C-alpha cells in the first residue's frame, strides 16, 4: 500500500514541505531515496525498535520510502515520526484518513518517546501557510510552535499518543494554545538589570545612549573591574522594544538553532549574546555540517558583546566584517547556500593594555608604549573602522559606588533613544534597508550630516591637534548626526561635533604615548 505523510526541512530560517511516501510490497528489504543523510537512513533501526516496544509487529515486506522534493537534503533524526506513521499505515498496521492534514515531525527514542527537534517554529509557520489543519511535534516544542496562531498545534510525548491521535476519535492529545499577541505585550521588556544600578559613569552612559540611539557599534576601553561588562549587559534595556515581527524573527532563529529552552514561547526581549573569546569562526558565523545559526545570528535584533576583543582570534574577528556591513550571512554548502539574518549591534570591550592599567587613575601601568600599541593593533583597522564610538571607561571612585542614590533608569534613557530613532526612521523612509544613522553611506552623509562653516573649522582643528586619522572623519559626522537627533536639532552644530570627536579615543595617534 502506498501512503503519504508530511514533514518539513529547515533551510536558513524557513521551512520547506517534505512529502514522505512509503510503499510496502512483497519482499523483505528497506530502502530510502530522495537525498537523505546518514542520520535519516539510520532512522529505520530506531523506528523498528520503537514499534516493537510499543507492540507493533511489522510484517515481512519490502518498504520503499521516497522523500520529495529530491533536491533538498534531508538531515537529522527529526523525520523519525512521519516515517514511523507512514510505515504503520503502509503496512496496514493502522488505518487513518487524517494523516495528510497534519505536518508531523519528531525524533524517536528506542522506546518510542519523542525527543525535541530544531526549527519547530518555522515548520509551524509553513504548515499554516500551506493550509494544514495542524502540526504534531514533541511536547517540548509545542509552545514554540504554538506561537503560530490559527493552526492546531499538538505536543506529543511518544509514538503511541500520535498513533492514537490518528486512529481514535477520542484522542487524549490537547492542542497547545498560546495567545501570541497577549503574551508578547505581557512579557515585552521584562529586564532584570537596569541602568539605574550603574553609579557615576555619566559620560560612558551618555556614549552608550548615543550608540543605542543611532544604532552605532561601540567599544568600551577600561581597566579590569571598571564596569564594562556591567554597562554592556544593560544596553538591550535601552534599545527600542522589539516589534512583534522582530520578536517572531528572533524566535525563529533561536528555534532553528535549538536554543529555545524547552517549553518556551516567543522571545520578547532583545537578545544579548556574549560568546567567550575562545569561540571558533563556525560557532560565530554559523554553518557546519548540520548548518546552524551562529552567535551573530543569535544576536540578531539585539547586542553581540565581545568581551576582551583583542583576545578573540584574528580569523574570528575577520569573519565579522561582512555581516557587519550586510546584516546577514551567507554560508555556502555543497548543494546550496543558506542565509541567516545577522543584524546586531556590536558592543566590544578591551583592557587598554596587557596589564590593564594604562591611564588608570590610581594604579601604575607596567607596560611600555610599544606594548600598548601592539595590544591595540591586535584589532585590525577594518574592524575598528566599523565601530563608530570608542570610549574610555575609568573606574568610579569609592564615594560614587557607595552613593545610595539610583542613577537614571533604563526606561527614561530608552524614551530618548526612541525619539531619536523616530526622527531617523522618518528621514530614511525612502531609502530601502536604511533606518538609522550608523548605516549612512557617503551620499547620505553629504545630504544629512554636513557641518556648517564653524563646525568644519572645529573639525579641521581637532583632527590636526588630536592627530585624528582620516577614517575617523566619517564616523564623527555620523555620530554627530545622532547627537543632533537626540537633541531634536536638524542642523549639525559645533557642540554636536565636539562631543562626537570625544568618542574617538583609540583613533588618536598619540593613544599609546600619553
Ligand atoms: N559604576 C558602577 N556602579 C556600580 N557598580 C559598579 C560600577 N563599576 C563597577 N561596579 C561593580 O564592579 C563589578 C565589576 O564590574 P565589571 O565586571 O562590569 O567590570 P569589567 O570592566 O567588565 O571588568 P573586567 O575587565 O575584569 O571584565 C560589577 O559587577 C559591579 O558590582
Ligand atoms: Mg568584564
């Protein structure tokens, strides 16, 4: 008998329908065609065991499985469940006319228990688009799939529950229902850290606010314990809240990477990712033999924090350059390319020198100027070029740390950030793919960030006096634009430029000789 069940393959962060045909006929062999990888081929052994443990005895027949379309590689063990159902139907151990109304995915243990899968959310999205009545996934993935409303989502514990669902009217499986909008608005912006916890550091907080307001990348340079990590962690709380669309997109990426905790639904806060500096290039960008989103995609719509930037391997830092421009990453594979979104705000931190105390107010630095220079040069110029703000973080004195008064709250700062972002959204309305000042190209800079005669004179003087390198020039203009937007000023004024010049600490050619 020939039967059909439906599953899905994930490509990038979207799912494609996979039709699984199973035919059983006389003979005694098993074959599977349609570009399955070895994990899919091995599934037969798992399925046999799961069926046996659950009391199904397969008759001696030949079973041929075809997975279509044939040009998409079928990877991993998540096809176990639709294969098992197909085999049970083809061998007439079960009878149902409902299997073609559901998309079914899940990995089987030898005893028939279902194991969680990756990509349940994009699969559910595709199931709804294609007009399926519902989707059946392992219980751990049910809430994630139920983010898709107007689709019946069933989370199953094991194979026999799924069999009963298809063969008996009175099934014990209950659909998982999530009111996505209500959940989104109820859980939006619940951060457990706040800028109010950071004492003093007014100038750094201001720089961080400017960075958030214009979507600029920023590097914090300071001694150990000066509060760099503390500041970085709080940046998502001053960025504009995620829109529902961004929230869905972010959740999809984490779903595909298998990084959503079991039972969790929508991601409602901007992500903050802080990979360790020993990370490999593949883990950073994504890819690998089972392609997966990397850290740059997991931080999409949020913050990628690279603590101790010079400690990262050069190759890892190099691969960041392209996605920093394109806000996505393409990974080539033997048969196809996959693409993952990678639009993140880069926040980096570093010590000013190997010992960490260069320029420290109280501790003496033991490094020679040459060592300080060499340390800085571990970050390549082209990467530094993509970081608009460079700010020194000087530890706050004890009196300020012990000050009981709370600083300004994240909510207050965020309100200003959102106002400045609204101005930018309007300005770049007609420019596709551009929505904040950090993305301005030279044409837009000439249009919207032109200093007046006074500002130009100031800029020229500062560049000469501080020995600023030429590449600092455009960055200063971009950041000035954001500072002016925070003030609601259409014109770039001298004090906007002066403040932006102050955010180029590392550019100064005399950085290591002060
Ligand atoms: N401005 C501040 N207000 C309140 N607490 C602070 C401040 N600066 C530092 N701290 C305290 O010092 C601790 C160390 O700060 P943090 O870990 O952010 O420093 P760091 O610059 O990242 O250091 P390292 O270079 O060692 O990673 C914080 O957890 C916090 O308790
Ligand atoms: Mg730190």
